[in-house]
């Protein structure tokens, strides 16, 4: 995670961002600390990367790379405003003992790559280039499932899909939640076939980035305002934990965006 000490909105690279609206950096930090403390209370080991002045989106650590099997596939950002974050995160991975792979293709890390069971679901359409899907498949030797995003408000895959069961027991199939309207017909067909029991999240909950959540398979940290998603999670036996990241929503990010998983 990356403390939002320099968070603000001074450019617009997604529809959520409006540089004319005021932001409150101190409030962003307080809200982020609630998320950070929630993870600590759940018993997770949370590591921090130092924020860099002039990189206001660095708080969205999920975009800093994708980490699996101790290999960190570096990010190469779409927009010049975020491009310096790629090397900054790769330096951190190297300093912390990960095997870093420099990216050859534009990709925004865990924003567009979601590990679900043994497969990597990979988003494209707004940010990560489809060539990066081939690249990540070669690096990890896993099945990569390309999904095209069609709604600019849900520009990263982690805004449209929540991974509910990151590490299912052998023989059990992992479940997800998603926003159907974020995908084209081909993508929907794939999702329906692979995840017949998926939770379908409504537009209202998606509009507070409710899907942008973190799950350990039981506890699911979600946007506090995503009430119908919360109800559906309870019905399925999960333990939803709501947090309010309203300030970071002004940059177009939520719980998951602030969280990069380090799978050593
Ligand atoms: N302002 C950032 C951007 O548009 C937000 C990134 C949100 N991160 C995410 N994993 N969805 O790039």
C-alpha cells in the first residue's frame, strides 16, 4: 500500500476525476488509514512503499505491478502522468526480493490482471494493451482470459470484477462478483460459462466502486455504500466489511485500487 500523502486530482485520465473539484488530502489519509488498520486487524502483513511528491495517483498501488510466484511483472502506464510510477514500483519490488520482469507492453498491473484460482483474468479496452495479456501468460505459464471493458467509468478490470475466493480449496471452484454492463457479449459469455454462480452487482453499487474490493475468501472489504452487494455477500456466507474511501473515489479508485497483493 502507499499512503496518500500527495493525493489530489490535478489531471483527468478517467471520468471520475475532475480537477475543478476540491480534494482533501488529510481526509484521504484518514480514510486510507482505516483501510490499512482493517487489514492489520484481519491479520494481514501489510508492506508500504514511500509516496512520491508529484505522483498523486501512486496511492492506487494495485496498478504498480502484478506479483505471483515471487515474480513481479512491472507496470507500464498508459498516461504520461503516471508513467514514473512504473520504475518506482519496480525499484521497490527489487529491493524487497522479488524477481522483476520489465514490461514490454502497456499494462496497469493488478488493475487489469486478476488471479482467480489458477487463471488470470485480464482486462483491456481502456488501459492494458492486449499484447500484455500474451506477455503475462508467458511469464507465469498460466491460462490468461482476455475480457474487453466497454464502459469508460469501469476502465480497469478491478472496477468491474471482484475476486471473492482468491485461493479456493482443491476441487472447489472460485467465485467472483461482476457488473454485467461493463463487458461486451463475448466477455459476458465467458463470465457466465466460467462463473455460473457469480454475484451480479447492480449499477448503483458499481457506481460507488463497490466491486473494487479485497477478499480473503471469507472477509470481503468493500465500499460501505455498496449496500446491495453487502446483502448478497451476507446471503452467500461471506463477511462484508464496509469502509468509506469517498476522497479516493474522486481519483476513480477504491479499496482494491489501494491494495497490491504480494504473492511470494
Ligand atoms: N486515477 C487513477 C487512474 O485513473 C485511478 C486508478 C485506480 N486503480 C485501480 N486499480 N482501478 O489511473
